[in-house]
C-alpha cells in the first residue's frame, strides 16, 4: 500500500482521483476484459484523460500485480476485495483533513457573510 501511496505524491488531487478511478475500472473489468476488450480509459464519447493520468494508472497496475505476483484477471475474491479496499482507502486520504484552526477560520468567514435584505421592490 505504501508504494501505491508514494506513487501518487507528485500528482494533484484531480490526477490522483482520475488514476484511482481508472485503476478501479481495470481491476473490476479484468475478468471480462478478454471477452469485451473494453479500454479502461475510454469512458464515453467525451471521455478525456491525460497521458500523465494514464501513465500513473499503468504504473499502479504494475505495482499491484507485482505485489500480488499475478495479473488482476487471476485475483481471488479475497484479493479482489483487498485491492478494492486499498484503492478506496487511498482515495479517502487524498483530501487533507483541515486543522481545527483552519476550520474555525472558515466558520468565522461564513458568519461574516451579509444576508441581502428584501427591500428591493424589483424582485420577484
């Protein structure tokens, strides 16, 4: 898991989420890939992913299959669940948890917002 986590370090949140999404698709579709030949990176007519995201995804696929010592198509149900849980945990940790000080600062800013009055007769 640490190797997967480290592979994400140089990427922004959007790239991390995208790569984890495609990684999930790869593992979920591994058993049916030979039958359907669906490219994990093609998500629809307007699907777009950068080469950077694709390379990160392929790197993570290699890491997982190296650690497992087998291709995803050969994962047992237990291995499949383990890797899905691992990916979910990585995704859950993408966003940093705000400190109490930063949270309080945001709440104070919200309290400073002015609510418009209903004195404008041109409204509704």
